[in-house]
């Protein structure tokens, strides 16, 4: 159930991220130097 990616720009780099749910705590999950957001939902 991939919910879609959003993109932020930092200098010349595009950073993909996604927001799922809401609540009082923000959680950042970093899977590695290079990963693909769509494949995370397949695991």
C-alpha cells in the first residue's frame, strides 16, 4: 500500500519522503544510504 512520495530539495539534491498518519510524535525512518520508498511497502 504505497501512499505516494513527496519531494524536498536541498541544494542540488532531491529528497523523497512520505507522510503516513498523524499524531503527537514524528518518526523518521532511514533505511540506508540509497533506498526506494515504494519497495518499503512490499516488505
